[in-house]
C-alpha cells in the first residue's frame, strides 16, 4: 500500500444518525473507492439500536486498524469489497455482530479482540478466500466465529472461548480450512431447546435425516501440522505418525480424532451425528512457540567435477518431535545436460531418527563449465522443506609433463671402493702411457741437440 489516505484519531458518537439508507447508517462510512486508505485509532460508539460503527462498502485496498467500536449495531462491517484488512481492533458490546464481512473476498481479519457481542463475534457471510487468524474471540452470547455459504476461507490460530452456544461454526459452507485454534469452554450457555458445542459443521440442509453425509471442510491441516486444541477433550498421546500408530513416541497430537457434529431436526425428530473429523487434535494449546512434529533437511556437500564425470551429494533428513512418515525427495538443477539419480525417491523416517540419502549428479561431455545449483525438496502431505547444494563443473585435470633426464650433480657423493677398483687400472694405464710419451719425446729432443752441436764443430 503506497501513500494511502489516512483517517485517524477521531472520536465519533454514532447515536442519533438515523435510519436508514440503502446500506445502513454508520459513524464512519467509506464506499465506492479502490484508492488505498487506512482508518486508524478511531473510536466509534453509541450507535445502538440501528446505527453501525464503521462501514466499508464496495472498496478495495482498505485497512481498519487499532480502532474501537462499542455499542453499535454492527461494530465493523465490510460489504462487497476486496483486499481489505481488519486488524488490531477492539470490538465489543455490539448487537448483533462484532466484525461482519458480506460478499467480500481476498481479505484478512487478524489480531482483533472481539468480545461480548450479542449474536456473533466474527461473521463471514458469502465471503470467500478470507483469512481469520490470531483473534481473541470470547464471551459472545451466541457464537464466537460463524460462516454462512462461504468457501475457501482459512480460520487459523484464534483463541475462541466462553461463547454461549457454539465456539466455531461452519454453516452451509464448503472447502474451508480450520486448524490451530484453541477452543475453551464454548457452548456452556445454549438455548433451552438445544445443546452447546465447541465446534459445529452443517454442510447441507437435507430434506430427510442423512447421517452419511460428509463435510468438504477440513478441521485439520494434515499430519504433522495438526488440528485444533479442545480443552474438554482428554485423549492420550502415546504414538506418532500419520496413522498415530508408531509407539511409544508421543508427538503432541492426540492418538484419536475429534468428531465434528451436525444436527438434523424437524417437528418430530432431532438427531446429532458426525459429518467430519479433526484427525489430529492438539494435546496442548497452540502458541507461537508450540513445537509440532516436523523434520529438517540439510546437506554439506559441494562437489567439483568435470564434463563427462559424476559426483555424489549426501542429503540428511532428521526427525523433530518424534516425527515419522514416508518422505518424498525430489530434485532439480539448473545445470544443462546434467542428470540426478535418483531424481525422486521415498525415504522412511522413524521417530527421533536421522537418515542419509546419496544422490549422484552426472554431467555429460557437453555440459558447459560453471557453478550450478541442485535444489532438493522433501515433502509429506502439506509439509515441505527444501535445501540447495552448489556444485562446480571445471575442466578435467591434466597429467603432469614428462621431466627431462637430470645432469649429474656437482655435489654428488664420491665413488665407493668398488667403483675405485674398476677405475684404478684405467687411471694407471693412462698415466703410464703419458709418462712413456714424455720420455720418448725427451730422448728425441736430446738426440737432436747433440746432432746440432757436432754440426757446429765441423764448421
């Protein structure tokens, strides 16, 4: 959101505004805009019995944050809008609804404190792809969180407590996801004609009693992410794994599911029956520090090899909080003309264990030199982790060149006795021959001198 319009710091008494325009009167009304805006630190109050606190009608890119609505008809209402965020507000003592979204999409209701409203704390009516998360929803007279004809909403990590009839209900709604919510003591003040519930799911309005129907909503996010916490569900935790049958390895998830109820009623007959399950209810309340079963993947390999050769990469999987399952490892690389074997493999990870898997990376003779990445993904169900390995393709090393023969060193050791015995006769013969040559030369010189002397005498 860049350079939004900002409305902040107003104290609005909504009493006496009057009734009614097409969409209701309100202390603060914003409509027909796609300009980014923020409503911040606004207090709207005393709108009862007919005037609302804050209305956003046919808007996009809007935010209502850190504001208070109290004793209004609807506290905060978002109608026919998209990309709206309602966060950090305090919404209480409104009648009938605290936060109300109608035909609104791709929006978020997050981090609000919603309490003591008459009918419903947070109500999604025909609103799809909405996330409701991290809200405190407590002490409503009737319902904490409710949906009607919605699809693909996510309700996660809310604290829902002490709501009179039902804590969290999905009514005629489909393909919604509900998990990591903490449900405490809801349904303790139901009407005299019905009983109270922590959770409730009514997927259809069958004309006759149909106990075999099942919901398309999901009340958990699979293993090991888990489902919701119920303070009145006292089941054990002795095992782990997707089937909760690897024992004795507790993992923070109940070994038995929670059944999600529905009720059929007509003038003569009332029956309650399960339409879904929270397969993985949590043993303890969910918090930001909750450690759920998980695994991690890592590799310290960083091989270097040449075109036409291969190298191995060691991948390590480690179990956390006694996580156990069949994990699928898949790979991809940006190196051209390079293969990875196995490209996909399945590894059995046991509780508290660590296991290594060897991958072989092979480069063809045509693979270009360079530095590349091997991306390794490990997943089971909705849980997925990745790691990356860097490898280098470099020229093949060449053999060292042949060395020339070495000249004798001047510092060589003197010859041994055996060598002297061989060389002595040679040295001796050479010396005698040299002496003999000198003697012959000297005699010839002597004769030549004498002959010269006689010749001089005769003359």
